[in-house]
C-alpha cells in the first residue's frame, strides 16, 4: 500500500519532482465574490458536490469560497498522513474550532497542543472499556424503553420518524452515561432539552458559513433559543458535577462520565469547570447526532434489504437466545453480522464525510501517485473522507452495493485500509466503542423484534449535511415479529 509523508520545508527536500502549488491545482471555475459557494451550499449536500468534482478534477483540487482558496483532497495517502500527524503538524480548521468553542465552550474536540493532550487523557480514561461495562446498565435500560415505545407505534400502525426516535434514544443513553441523568426523552412529549439539543450541531454549520458574526451584536430568535439551551445545559452539567464530586469523595466508584472526570490524572492539572462543561457538551452533542444518524441508516437498510434483515434476526436469535436485549457487552460483541451492518452504513453513509484541517507549518505531502503537494502554513483544507469509501473501486469493489459481508473477517482487501469513519492517528474519536455498541444494539434488537417496511408515501429518503450528515424523509412502518 502506498504511504504518504508530511515533511517540513526546511528539512531535506531533495526530490526529482517539482511540488505542486495550490495555484497549479485544477478546480471548478469560481464566480466573482461568491467563488464556488453556490454549488457548495446547494441542498445541504456539499460532500456529494465535492465527490462529483473529484471525478472531474482528480483526487486533489482547488475550490474558492468567498475570497479564500481551499484545497480539497480525496487522496487516501494525503488523508492518512494528515490524520496521523495531528496535532503536531496539522490542526482542525480554526474557524470551525472557534465557532464550536464560542457556542459550547472548550473541549477535547477543539483543543490543540498540550491542552489537547491533557483533555484527551481525561476523555480516554472516562470512556475506556472498564467504564463501558459499568455504563451498560444505562444502555440496556434505554434500549428496553425504546423497544416498548416502538411496540406502541407498531400497534397503532402509524409511520415512524426513524431519525427522531434514534436521536431521542442516543440522547437518553448519552445523558445517562455522561451525567447519570435520565432525560427520558423517549417518553417526554414536552419542549424539553431533547427537542432543543439537536439544534446545536446545525448551529455550528450555520455560524461557520455566515460571513459576519451578527449574533455578537443582534440576536435573532434562533440565537436566543440556542443561548437559552446552552445555559440550561451548563447549569445541569455543573450541578451534576458537584454531586459527582461528593459521591467520589465518599468513596463510591465512578458510574458515569462526570464521576470519572473527578478522578485526577497523574501529573496533570485538575480539569476546570469550563472544561467539564465543554467535554460533556461534546459528548452529548456528538454522541446524539452522529450515532443517531448511523442507527437510523442501519434500520433503513434493513427495511430495504429483507435478506440482510433476515440474517440480523437469525444472528440475534442464536446469540441472545430467550432474552429480548443483550445482557452484557460481551454478548453485543458476538453480534458480528449486526456490527458488519453498522460498518457498511459508516462506509456508504458516513456521518462525517468531510473533515476540515490546516497545516501548522509549511508542509509537503506525497500523494498516492508519488507526486508532491506543497502546503503553506495555515492553508485551509477539506479532507473528503467519503470518496474513497463510496467511489474507489480499488479499495471497495462494487462500492454501490450495500454488502455487510465485506466487513466479516478476512473479506476486506488490503487496499480498503485505512478506513477512518472515526478519524485516525492520535485524534481518533474516543467514543468509537460506545458508538459501535449503541448502533449495533439498535440494529440487532429492533431488527429482531419487528418487521420493518419502508414508508413510500412521501418524498424519497435522502441526506443533508449540517456539520454532520443525516438522513431526511426516513420513515418506516413496524409490525411485531410474527
């Protein structure tokens, strides 16, 4: 497999090729003032637009948004290098990081350098496998609640708004794991936090793309609602954190993320209240929006592919037996086919199809074809991670087919790796294991309990990119298994 390297320009740069500069790159023709913004913003499908541009202009090309030139790369060698060399040589695109910090406060997602290293240790400690075993009682309780709600929906015959229910499910799981707090959004029909937290991810996207930060001077109703939601969440997190510190001081073992945060990391400063809020917000928002999208797509594909649904059901019957819900993480770990469905969803409908990055100093990258690309310090880049998984036939033969079997042991060709739906290198997502467990649980448990049929009464199912990618118009009809 080809490898890529990122080298400072003041190092030994002897080479037989002249490196490509951004001015040498091809790309779509920009309009005056707007650049390529009109096409880029069309229909909330910027990643699909860039995939089409990749077909036209090659794996690495240039676009213009407003007055700024951006490099878009789908080259797997470039992407692997950049992800593996964060945070030392590359960092998250700074406008995005600043927007997130302004809304929810600093956390591990946006932190850089030494602060990131410290917060990463805290987050990793709090989401390790040992704690996941303790968290599993929360996952089980919420999953049982979800099944009971779908039992009622199936009995009534009404169509099911799948993404809405998956968002409620993942929010209940995440708030329980993060704070030991039961939002019970699956049963709450009022205007609770479960209705307002989902507005945070789209706010990241909206504010990142707004040329003038008007909300710092004039607040629109949507901004006031966002501020109120953040203040309410902040008060809840700090109150629960105070309780967590008292329980840990009394000698009780940590049973949620907040209590795990209380435990000090050797030779590291204590985490501040602001960092606690930022990290819990990151867990809540990222856990709800990303995992819910994956779980919703998984149920969609079960409904569209009865033969895959039958395999998920047969596996659950064999592995789980007479229980309705897996009783422990080890049982979930034996649901290999349901997990393969989740991985195939992450391939064809990735939650994060694009990643923003920029070099911290001048760099050169070597692409898959051996050509070098020169990057100036601070050059904004978009890593089009979805392209290789969805369109590169060398990496994934027959990429348009939804085929979970490709993820079973020994089936993937070496060219398929690295596959990076949760990032790669030091900054890969620390919530990966939790996300896979949740999505696998939903796929297996609901797939076993219900017959799932697509609802075709409205517009077709599609997707929308709002910082993360979500399904739209995704409705199903469920009937109890006969």
